[in-house]
């Protein structure tokens, strides 16, 4: 359509057959009892099935092909006792630990008898000898640690495994020795995550916002009830899927966070249209059908966009990240289904009693003064939002520059972002692994929490040359910059493998530790065995985390490109406008950059981390930017599609591009503002979580939605759409012929 063209009138259009969505909405409203009972059966059924056969969540995952994974496989094949997953049992007392030799020996023996334990190393030196430098007993003899190696990750063993560990160390605790669990064993000992307080806070704020925004107790309760039921069903389904595949421990919290947010939003979009229909005198059943056929269609497109954006995480090639996206997608799908079926049923149940318990004058889609605009301007009929849109229309460049400046300032910290892994030192001291971390750091240095295992496969080295390889490796590890200590290389029983431990000078999350791992793997070890035919690896938990960081960093740009490309295509398909699709992609990138900047300032720069319960400055968890990008880009499309669909609807009806922007902003500003406040409160409530990554995600998502619903939707979108005018909907003729026609707002329904 040329930029100057005006849509053809449709006065003589023949009657159109009712759409499937309209029929679905009317059927659900008419048969409300059946639909509600089906949802209750689904709710009870999936919860019962989940309790019976549902899976558990764990952070155990592998990275096939990485040097850490290969090194572990080599060591496991030749020296299994040294290849398992290690955890520390840290001991501390005001008196010398050598005075507790019987209790320590008993604990070692008892731990060795537990299932899945490969070996246990005592911290005590042989009788008559003092602490060995770099050994598991501190120089003052007050702190030591048992190294327990498991044939699997302890986090996979379940809480039922802990009583055996507790019984093994019970004599030490009875003697007054402080006993703490570090590493994976400490993670297993953490209390189960309980984010109910976050959910209660989010729901409480949502109730207040809905009551103030729409004035009716029933209208405020329906979106919350719909979202809650849909999310609980979705979480039950996720639990059943987790029985077939391992999902990360943050997966259910992330799914809850996203599900509640979009569930309330989607229900709110439909309910707002339904209430306006009721105010206009439409029959409740017909009104529910019309709401599902119009706003429900936008909800369906928005939900598909969010799911597609989350599916883009599979481009990472990392199952851990792809499954996090899949977990969030499960509750997004359940939220869409709830909005399209359960909510219309509740509408049918309530009928015209929607505003019976009003706390203020009920409003729906009208402007600030209760008078809706007609999309053609003039006449002074518009409300406050209509008048605001006119001000933007009068000075679009001012508003555009102001919005870009705000986003640019917020994005500044992004340029100093440091990706890494958040170590136990950032957690609450209520956790045993944090207390173990502190004891180890004080007695042995922070690097003792990040030991590296060096593996040299010399199977291809002639027997008479292996001594030279061992000596060369020992020289390379002696006095290694960035390392606090290293042990002499040991030989496996078959002589084919050398292995040694290197303790970094810095903490696990320090950039210096990451640099040490990369230097060992890329230069130090390969140079030490050059020409011998030996192959070298650096393995262990910290090395695996560095490999994970490298992979995530290398695949972040492709994921961004895929998600942005998919979103561009969706907007192009829905609205058939090249420039409006480009605008959506660019503005969303700017808003995401701003949210990244805030996260970096709060957590990495430490501007607000301590206030959120984070100990000191921490790097940005390596996969958080990737997850945030997919989620934020998908969620921002909710408001984008909801606003643009109304602009497009008015444009097709009137042909007045500027009036269409003012009209759409007027009738959507209230619902978008309320929806954004609710979603911000839901996400922000998760900053009280005990998990630092969840805090980071919650703050980042809250900021991104806030920025998107204010700076982007109120400043940038109206300004850009005004400047583009009719050109926003321009599509080349060849593209117009091949693109399918998607009736987003159900105009022809």
C-alpha cells in the first residue's frame, strides 16, 4: 500500500461468518459451568499426577565437547576415585582439630560407607606431623575440610540423602565442632526455595492496582483468579515434564514469575474490552465472544510471540538454557488458554454483575475523563490520554529525543558488563554452603572454593618419556601467576594419566580466576607438553563454569539476531508494515539495553545489591542476559501488539494516521499502565528471593517492563508513529502479495 493511500471503505462488505475465536468465547460463556469444572478437574488432576510421578529440579548438566567435560571423562576412565563430583565438609573449632582425631576418623569412615561416595580425604596429617602447606588443614590447625567425592552430583540424590551425611558428622557436632557443607552437598542441604512471599506481594499489589484502575472488586478479582489457576496448572504440567528431563532449580520460579505476569495481562486485555461492551449494552455472552474474537486474537498473537522468543533460546545449543525457556513457555501457554477459555466462562457466570461491588465509578476503555475518542480527532471528545497524544503529535521530535536520552543514560553501565558465575559468597549466611565458603576463605584463601583439576592424558607418550612430561608439567604449575598453590602431579595406577590440583588466588567469581582457567587450558599446559603427544585438560566445577561462560558469550549475539528476526517477521505478518516492524525491533532493543544497564549498576557496581540482600559486588550470571533478552523481547511485544493493533484498526477504519495514534493511545493507555504496574510488581516482588539469580532476573524484568510501558509506549512509540505517518504501514507490492492476511483485532470477526 503506498504511503499516501487511504484504506478502502468497507460499507458494502458482505456479512462475514463468525470466527472460531468468537464461537469459542460465546460457547465458554454460555456453558460456563462445564468450562469451570473442566479447569478444576485439570487443576486437581495435574497436581495429583505431579505429586505421584512428578520429577525434581537440579542444576546438574553437562557440556559435551568442552575441555572440562573431556578432562573429567579421561580421569574417570583411569582414576575414578579422583574424577567424581567433589564437595567439602568444613570443620572449625576454637581448639586444634587434631584434638578431635577419633571423631574425624569416625566421620571419614561413616561417610565412606554412604551410597555414591567414591572417596573421603581426611584433613588431618599423619601422627606427629604438622599441617602441610596447601593441605586441607589450616596453618593454625583450627579449620580443616574433608573432601568427599561422589559418583554423581549430590544435588541429584534428593533430600533423603542428607540424614546419612548428618549422622556421619553427628559425633563432631556433639563435640562442639562447627560442621558446614560446601559445594554441591551444601546446595543439597539448602532449605527448599519458597517464593510464596513474592507471589503474595505481587498479587496484593495487583489487587490494589486493579481496584484503583477499574473500580470494581469483581473486575479486579477475575484476572487474578484466571492467572492463578492457569499458572498452577502450568506448573503441574512442568513437574510432569521434569520427570522425563532434568530442569534447573530456578525453572519453576522463573515459570511462575512469567506465568503470573502474562496471565494477569492477558486476562486484563480481554476483560477491559468485555466491560466496555457491557457498558455499551451488549449481551454478556455476545460480549464475551466479541472480546475473545478481538482482544483475544491479540492475546493469541502475543502469546505466540512470547513462546517463539523463548524458543529462540534453543539456538544457544545448551540444554540447560533451552529448558529454562521451555519451562517459561509452558506457563505462557497455560496463561493464554486460561484467558481464552476460563475467563470467558467466568464472564458468563458473572453476567452483568461485573460492577456490583464497585469501589469507585467503573471505567473500561474510555479516556481519563471517561469519554472515548472516535479515532478522527477534533470535537474535543478525547480524554486526558487523547490530549497527551495530541501534544506528542505537535512536537514528536522533542518526545523522541527525550525518550532516547533516557534510555541512553540507563544503558551506560551495560558497556562495562562482566559475565561470570555468582559464587556462594554472595548468598545469605543462613545457608550452610555460604558459611562453609567463609570458613574456607578465611583459613585457606578465597581460591580454595574454586579448586581446578589439571588432567594430562599421556597414553600416547612412550613410557620412557613420561617422566619428562611429568617434570615439565610440575615446572609449569610451580609459581604459576594467579594461582595460590598447586600440588605435584600424581599418576593414575595405569600410568596413562597425570592429575594435579591448582588453587586460584582469587574467588570463583573473580575475573582473575576465569583468566587463570583459560590461560591454563590455552597456553600453560599445551606449552608444557608440546611435542610429546600428550593432551591436557582443566576440569572441575569452576572450569566447567568457565566453559559455560565462554559458550554463552559466543552464542549471545546469534540468539539476539534470531529473536529479533523472528519478532520482526511476526510484526510484519500481523501489521503488514515494514517500517513499523523495524521500529518495534529497534525500540525493544533500546529498552532491553536500558534494563541491562540497571542490572549491571545494581549488582556488578554494587549500587543496590546490599539493600537486596546480596553480599558485595557480583558479576552478572552468564545466562541472565540471554534469558532476559528472550523474555523481555517477548513480553514487550504484548504491549506492542496491543497498542499497534488498535492503531492499525483505527487506521484501517478512518485512514487518518495521526488520529489513529491518538485514539489508540487513549483507549489503551489505562489498561497498558495497569497491566505494566501489575507485571512490574510481580517481577519486583521476586527480589526478596534467597536466590541471587532470581533477584537479578526479577529486578531486570521489572525495570524492562517499567521502561517499556513508560518511556517506550508513552514517548517513543507515539513520536515515531507520528513521524512515520502513513508510511508506517507501507509494504512493497511483491511482499504484500506473498504475506498472509492476519486479522489481529478481529475486525472481520
